[in-house]
C-alpha cells in the first residue's frame, strides 16, 4: 500500500493578500515549502525538491526582487537531501522525482537527484524556455541542468497500479501538475500543490500571481470535484494545514 510522507524545506514569509486578494495588504505569515515522499512497494517517488541551496546564504541574490514578496528561510538541514538522509534514505536511491512545476520553491534541488527520472509536463518545459520568464518564479539555476527529465501527460500513472496519478492542473503555471493518491483506508488524497495554494483558493479566491485566471478556475473546479467525492485536499502552502501535517509521524 502507498504511504505519503510530509516535509517542509524551511519556510517562506509572505503577505497573505498574495494568495487571498480579499485580505487587506500589510500582514505577514510564514508558510511551509512542502515536498512529499511517496513510498510504494515497488519504490519511492519524491514530489518536488524545495529551494536551491543558494537560498540558504542569501535569498536576495538567489531570487532577486522576488525575495521582497516571498522571503525563504532555509538552513542546510532543511534541504530535501539532508532531510531524506535523516530519515535513513539515501537521496541517490530515489528513482523518481515528480516536478509539479519549475518554480523556485518547488524545483530548487532537482539537480541533486541526477540519477532519478524527473517527471515533468511538456508545457512547463516549454514555459521555462522563454527568456522573458526568467526571474518570474523561474530561475535557470533551478532547472537548467543535464537531468533525466521525462515529459509526462495528464493521467500519468506513476507506479502503474493507479495509486498515484498525475493531473495537469494549469493556471498557476502552464504545465503545473497535481497528484491524486490512494492510500490505505481507503483514502483518496489530492496534492493540489499550487493549483490551490491555501484553503481559501478552493472557495473561490484567486491568487494574485496566477498566470491565467480562467484556466486556474477550471483546475480549481477539477480539484473541487475530487473533494466532493470524498477526497482530502492538501494545499500548496497553507500554514495551518501544513503545521498539522508536519506533526509526528508526518505521514499517512
Ligand atoms: Zn509554490
């Protein structure tokens, strides 16, 4: 049976009005930078890889102006490679990395998994090739490496038994993917990632940093349909929900 483990690559400070435009400007929250580990009898898959190690030294020099709106606090111990090692897992033994999208808080450590197949949506690969996108959530430092990138489409079955299905939920970015996982129970869990960053997004709030709002709303409707059918939705950076998920054993 599939097991899902929760991690955060440090934290990220931001004004909650970024994701919920109805909130007045000027407040501050510390949100998680989630990554996940799927443990399947046939092997493991890591979902996202947090921030690049350069962020540890200086968020400003790594992320430029973007660090004004989203300020990461990451120590060397927070990086996925270190957290996996602490969990007794050799990062080199991970055969699959699912790159939900190539933003700087999701794909920063992709290069440190050179042996893994890195599953990515073709629209995302296309989006980062546009030089105008550099610095707007995408940084060459994160994705421009000789890695085993493998393009996958909506409905990709990660382990071949229906327990983890990739879904193309664009809007936040063109190739953004979420996951539908089936755990013991049986329990269906939706990893919305940044298709629904905080709980309020599912209720209709559209984040300011959405690339295409109409497409975003279509993705939200797809996630809502899973929720109405009984699935538990895990949001991309919801501080409250993720604090609960990180409480030991931090796994489902
Ligand atoms: Zn994100």
